[in-house]
């Protein structure tokens, strides 16, 4: 591989992504990274141009009091290691980079990369407990962007960001793959749901549905379940041909221009199809990337998307509240269950009230974790950490914090409306050999327990 795979600004193409994929585990990529010099003048310029007054003020007013320490699950699962305190982690990386005005070496940049992706999920929990209102998670997101610009980014994040730029999705899902999956899911479910449809490019629908590329690639039944729920609730809906991917590995990677490309594709679909609202699938960071930060990446000075954008939990809560979706009491969850909310929709958009409303309809023995809602801990796999092999050991140690929370409730089922949380919970059960706790998205639970209106043709399975 003669091309410098980790170079700061390589041409992104299918060929370059293929070359990265061929480098199993990123061995060549990381070797080249260790040999890559830091362009200190360019780094100093980029810091000067992009590091604005808010971030500089936060770094300056940090009292080094350590009150953020207990907020971090890495700190708690690392025997209270002081180097895992959020304020220390950001001051020793971004803070030091600014104090030195970019005059840092390759070893420093690799250390900053290890901290930015291997010791922080950008869950923003530490911001709740800082007496000065400093949001270290936001600063780590900024640090990731600077590191990405200079070629110091984990191998998997480089690939994921490139996939978004080339395929318009976090995985190599082509438009043909996407449309064929929609057709396949209708065919697979027509015996049970004869009138089921997945409308593509339908103009003027009440809902435009956008989703996670992992559902298309690995969990197509999730698309079918969404279609069934839209069908049963009588919702006029559609999916776009292009601009259907709701996630943003570019955000995890710190690829700011890639973030802008993602959101422009989605907003272009809105402009084209003119839906009344957009509903995003069960994913935490997708909501943040599309609704919370997306408008700014998309150049919308108001900070608002072009039409109302809501997370799937908001849509479900509305349908339950208004009676569009009814639950069969006999099919409610009977076993003790708990709820894992995604950091990115709880702390960034306050959606915990909707998930608890949903649980009041579907569960007979719902048990809150301690702490919960806005104060809940990260699952341990967010911010891209689930997918980075280089930091798998650190992630697995961090997972123990969430597992202890879950076990303390006595729950036998964890409801988690987020792909990253779902994956982290699956992995923690395997790593720590817990065999008595199950986990699930909302959609399969709802499809199983809903009452099918008599006017809808339905062949019982």
C-alpha cells in the first residue's frame, strides 16, 4: 500500500475505502500514522481559525476541581484513575495543544487520538455536574475534528466517514441495495400483511421516515416492523430514494464537511418530497446529527430543520397517547424490565419523558436504573467506541458500569431504542457471561403486543 492511508486529506473514493478495508485491523494504517510528521504551522492555523471563544473560555475557567470525575463511567471503572477525570483528559490534550500553539509532535497527536476516542464517548454527562457549566463532551467533539483534519483518527472512523462520503451511508449500501431491501421486506411479510407497502418517493406524505444503514445491511426486519407500525396506525408515510440514511459516523469521526454532506442529502429529500414531518429511527446519535447539530451543519441559521424532525420514541408516544396504536393488555411485558435511554437524545434533546410514557403503556413491572433519564450513564459504547478495535479493551472495561446498573434493577429485559446502546448491551452480556438478561428495540415489542384494527387485512402468524 504505497498511498499514505492516514494522510490528512486523501481523495475519498471507493478505491481508497477498499484499500483501507484490505488493511485488516488497520496495521499498515497505524504504522504509517506513527511515521507521519505533524504540520505544526497548519495545525496552529486551524486552531486559530476554528477554536472559538466559547471553547477557549471553558478551558480557561476550568477550576480543576474534579467535580466531573464521578460523572464519567471510565473514571468509575478504572479504579478512580485521575487521568480519567474529564477535565484532565481535555486539558491534557486540547488544552495543551492550544497552550503550545500547535507545536506538538506525532506522539502527542496519537496520545490525543487515544484519549479522544478511547477514553470519551462524548456522552456530555460531565457537563451536568460542572459548577461552571463547562461541557467537556462538546470540547472532545471539537478535538476529534482537529485530529481528523490532520490525519489522526482511528482506522474504523476513517472508513465510516469515507463510506458516508462515497455511498451516502455509513456502510457500502448503494441506492440499488436500499430499494431492493424495501421490496424484499414487503414480499417477506405479504402473507401476514397483504396490504403492506414501503412507499418510496411519495410526495406530500405526513411522515418521511429515515433510518440507520445498519438496518438495511444487517437488520432489514427493522424496516419491515416500521412499515407494519405505520400501516397499522394509518400513517401516510414514505422513504426517500436518496437521503434516507439518518446516522452520522462523520460526526463520530470529527469529519465536519462530511457531516454537512450528510445533512444536506436529508434536507434535499425533504425539499423534494415535502413531508409534513420527518421521523428518525431508533438511534441516539442520528437524532443529534440530524436535529440538534444538523441544522447548523446544513447552513440553517435558525438552528431548526426545514420541517419538524422527531425521534421514533416521540412518534410512538404520540400514537399510544392518541389511541392510533393500542396495546393488548394480555401481551404487555410481564417480566421485570428497565430502560436504557441514548445519551444523544436524552441529554441533547430531553426525550426521556417520551420513553417513560411508552413504558407506562407496554410494561407491567418497569424498573428505573439509578441514576436515570438525563443523569443516566452512557451505555459504554457510544461515540463510535463500539466499532473501534484499537480500544476494545477500554470499552469492555467501561461496559461493566452499565451492566452493574442493569443488574441492580433485577430486570430480565432492557428496552433500548438506540443501535449503539443495543450493541453495547449485547456485547456486555457476552463479555461478562450474563445469560439471564435480554434486550430489545421498541419496534419488535410493539408489533408483538399491538391490537390490529379490524379493518386491516391481517393473517395471524
